[in-house]
């Protein structure tokens, strides 16, 4: 089970976003792009015909989505049929249809050109709402673009190539692919997928992952360089595409393909084994959850619970706020799916780069990371907060739930939320709702003030979860979204390690569990130190779980503690990292980290 490092030839390697756990090679099968030409309509009669043609395209696209939804393979339906529901809902969106039709009338132009103008406008509206586009908003923008792409295809009358057109074992190369097109790919013929558009969390990526098609997305200017039949290598782990590889590269990748496949198969096969060190120290490994689509993978990758459910995403995709009923439905779904394992629902962390459109404009120009973010936002807008608390309390009756408050910086904030929770509980009971008798209320420790006050905070909180992403941002005085200062983002900086130690020690003293849910938990080097410092639980994106669980199972806690003590004595992030890498060298020689 030896995993070789990625092969990086000096030239001809294109970089994109890797989606999957495999490397494959095959002949390119290029799916052409669509060239839209604007043409003017001669008279009113032509306008009427054009509107009719547009409405027919809407109908046939809708039928195509319904068919794609119906043929989703077993085990995938349920999670991903939602994707098609989103597309079907967008198709019915009055603005999309009305605006396109009115452009055909007013400008007297063809439906394709009118559709593209509507898309530009929608994207402009979505883009202008937030200073830094949030991944969720970006994804919704991609949804609209992919929907328009499907409509354009329908308008062009172009059919998908029949299944037997795809050469056996080919790698599909396209400017962009809609989820429906991904579902329609003949799985027995297609080895991989490369697209110019799309991001890691786009629905196309999520579907490719769910269907286990290795993919590299967001590879710019690739399609024009690929001729059909050209040999190419796709490394979904590294996000690399190599065109026309030479003999050495092909030979290298044949070994890597096998090694990755064996490694992944083995690691996922044993991912369900509880994570205990060789000397029986239990370290729970949970998943971070942002999208309901991730739920099935969370379970199959061996998560022992959900340690961080980021609930703000649903607020970012719309102009109005979600209703209590909608929130309750999604929380209930997560809690019942994961039951009897535990779900830690984090209350809204809105603000900074996650400001909903409904509130965005009034905070423009302010430094939002230091402003009304997270718990501050919720306490300022109690009605928004109350709807969420009601939904969480109601969902708590359906399974094992905890509630977690982000960005706590004072003790009073905890008191205030607890009193709101008490009022809300009374209100719900009076209305006849069922609620779990005891709902643990914990806090995220991610502001240096909370670290210093950790002992006092531990008297009021049922658990701690350290948000290392923000703890590093606020302690090192660097904007975590600013690439200019990325070198200062040092998880292993002694100041950060010592702060984490203070929080874990305070938690232990008060006998409350302490977990880590920031990015540090997913990195084997940092995770070793977190375990050595005494963390009870680590929470991370689901795809990192197998490697971290394996790290726990292959180690002696005593050894990890020893290397952690040494790392705490270092005075630089580099020295601490070198120490831990040395310690892990033989343990994880076959894993990539
Ligand atoms: C963190 O800050 O480490 C964290 C987990 O929260 P978020 O990344 O959502 O701010
Ligand atoms: Mg945070």
C-alpha cells in the first residue's frame, strides 16, 4: 500500500480542482461548446415564433431534467435528486422566463441572445450583493449558468451523443457540463471528466463525486488544446491534467493509479473502525457538514457524528430569510439521518464573508470580520435568531443534538443566549412541541479573549470546540481570505499551540469535552498535535476522515504526547512541523500529507 508522490512534469500539466480519489488515463472525448450568435428578427410574426421556440426549449429541458432525476442510480437518488429539483425550480423562475421573453419582444433578437443577456443580468445581481462572493452564492450562480447552458442546447436542437459514440475508457473533456449531462454519461465507457468551468462545490462536482467519476474541474483554456483521441492523464487527487504524456509519465501513472485505488479501497474499508490509539486512547472523529448533499458520504467515510453543522449556507442563497419550518425540516433530516450518533448544530455564523443579501448592503464598507458577525449578529437581530433556535429546539426531539455558539468573546453573550433558549423552550412547550429534555450548549473558542477566559467560560459551557481558522485569523491579526498574508497563517505557530493547550486544559479542569473543528483537525501533522494536547474529538470535511482515523489507530497516545511536548518547546512553526513530520514519517509513509 505504498502511495507514490504525484508526478509533476515541467510542462504540459494543467492545473484545476481535483474531485475524487483516483488517477486515470484514456483518450479524450471532446464535447463541443455552444457558439451563440445574436441575430435580429425581421417582424412581429418572427418574434411570436421565437417566443414559442423559447417556451418549447423550456418544456423539453424540463422533461430532460425529470428524466435524469428518474434514472439516477439506486443509492444516489434521494440525495442528488434535489439538484434536479433546484433546476426545475429555477426553470419555473418567473424572472428568467419573463425577462428573456421581454427581451425577445423589445430588442427583436433571437432567444439564445436574449437568454444570455438575462444570464448576465442575473449574475450581475448576484455578484453585486456581496463584496467577496460566498461559495454558496457562487454555486447558485453556477446553477443558473448551467441551466442556461441546457436551454441553449435545447434551442440549438443538438442531441447528446449516443452512448456508443463514447470510446471505451475515454476521458470526457468539455467547457462545462450540467448535472443532467453528468448523470447521462455512460458509466461503463467514461473513465473520467475534465471541465473548464465548475468549482469543488458545484452540483456537477458533487454529482461526479457521488457517481464516482474522477474529475478535474476549472481547468482554464483546455478544450481548444485537446483533439479527440488525444491521450491524457487525469489525477483527481492532485487536480492535474497531463496532455499527450510521454512513456515515462504513462508508466509512472499506471503505478499511481493502482496505488491510489488500493489505498482508497483499503482506507475506506476500515474507516468504520472506531478511532482508538494502540494504547486505547479514544479520539472521536466527526464530520463538518455544510450541504445536505454530503450526508450519505459523511456516513460512508466513517464519521462518528457531525461535529460542526454550518447552518448559515441556506441564508445566503436568497433575498428572503428561510422560514422556521424550512429550517426545522433540514435540521430534522440531518439529526435523524445521523442518529444515534451526535449532531452539533452551530447557530448562525453570518457576517464577514457570509452576509445574506437581505442584510448585505447596510454593512458595506465596514470591516465585517470585526463587526456584527456570528453571535453578535444574532443578538442584534433576535427575531432572526429566535426562528433558528425554535427550529433547533424542535429538531432536538428527533435525535442526539448539541447546540454550539460561534465567535463568543464575552461571558455575557453565553448568558444572553441561554436566557433566549429558555424563553424559546417555554414558548414551544406551551405550543405543544416536543423538545429534548437536555440540550447541551457549547461554545466555539475562536476569539483570543475567549481563550484567556477559558476557565470562566468552561463554567457556563457544556463543551468547547476550537475554531482554529478564526483563532489563527484573530490572534495573528490577518484576514483569512487575504492571500497576501497567507504565509502568516501558521497553525503550528507556538502561540497558537499554546493557546489551544490553554483551552484544552481549561476544559479538562472543568470536565467538559473539547473538540477542534477548524482546518487544523484535517491535517495529519496538526491533528497529531491536537491529539497530543488532549482533544477529545476532531471534526473535519468527510473526505479527510479515513486518513485521520488511520493516523489515530496506528499511533500510541504516549508517543504523540511526547512529540507534542517537544513541539511546544519550539519557537517557530517550521521547527514544530519538522518534528512532527519526522515522527509521522514511518507511521504514514504510504499516505500523502
Ligand atoms: C473556524 O473558525 O475554525 C471554524 C470552524 O469556523 P468557520 O470556518 O466556519 O469560521
Ligand atoms: Mg469560525
